[in-house]
C-alpha cells in the first residue's frame, strides 16, 4: 500500500491547527480583553517542539476571580465573630485561564453584528477567556 507517513503528517498538522480550548497564562490585561500565552508546546513532524504564538485581544467573559478571606468583626453583643467570605479580584498578569475557541470568526459578533463570518473554523484568534483557573 505504500508509505502513508505523508498523509499521516498532513492529517496531524490539520488537527494541530484545529483549536477548541486551551489553558493559557495572562501576559497583560485591561480587564475587558487580555493577551495570553497558550501553555503546552507544539511539535510538527520532523521539527523541534516550540511555544505557541501569543494571542492578543482575547475577550474576557468573567473578569473576576474569587478568593476566600476570613474577616473578624465585633457583633452587637460585643463578641468577636470570624467569618470566611468570597472576595472578588480582577484578572491579572500571570493568572492561568481557560480559553475556548469559537466555531467561527467572532469579529463581527464582538461588535454586536449578526453577520456571515469569514471562512474558517476553530481559529485560535477567535478565543474567549471563560474562566480563571489560578492566580499567577
């Protein structure tokens, strides 16, 4: 049947370019969008592993992370009370985030337009930050 490595490499390359979701580190953010560095090296057949390209202007769906903080206060009877509460803090440089890639181009949708997207699917440039996994 012959050597199928060319076909296997072609299929693997296509699958590597199909993006659904990934974990990334925030490089910078203004609170509404972020520049992220996807984690996990990429390796094409016959080449060395390398870092993925930085993705800029990624919309942030949930711009706050919650952390637990214990507060102590004096109640009405003069007694000391400790309570753990959730404290929101904004997305920051170094945070690890979960990103998803939209099925289609999101350029017009981000502007609120219901338009026919350009050709292509699951492009990493159509990423959206959907959650904060860990503070940096």
